[in-house]
C-alpha cells in the first residue's frame, strides 16, 4: 500500500449559516491548512498514487483567494469542506482542515 500526503495553505473567506447567534455568520477569512491523504495498492503508469500538483490544482485551484460561499454548494464549515475535498481527489481517504490554530476538522471515508 502506498500513501501520499499533500499539505496546502489556502487563503479564503466564508460566512456560516448557523442555528445559533455567532460571529461566524459574518463574512470573515482564514488561512486554511488542508492536509490530504491518498493511498492506493497500485501505482499508476507514472509511478504515482496521485500527482501532488494535480491535488493542488483540484483543491487550491478552486478555493484559494475565493469566497467559499460562492464556489461551494453547501454551508462551508470546516467539516463540510473536508468531505468535499475528499470527494474531489482520486484515492483520497482522509482530509484534515485546519481553520485556525487549534481548530481542525477531519473527514475520513468509511472502510469499504
Ligand atoms: Zn470561519
């Protein structure tokens, strides 16, 4: 089994729709740190699980320097972002989304 881990830093804004009063409902920004884990039993024809630069394109290319409410079709919580990233990247099984120091959400695919 091969594993690759890609760490990205993204600057992006969001505002959250919440069922309780919170300053997070106002538009604000974070320097997000997104860590993406991919694994595969077999390497592709290029000898890789997934090209690091393709992961960056698929995630940072869509999210960096954007208002996440404009580019994602759901309430952009760290948890929802982690699931979305996992769905975008081939062979991805785990994503950590650090919104700010000390605040991290993790999404992991269930075992097949
Ligand atoms: Zn926030």
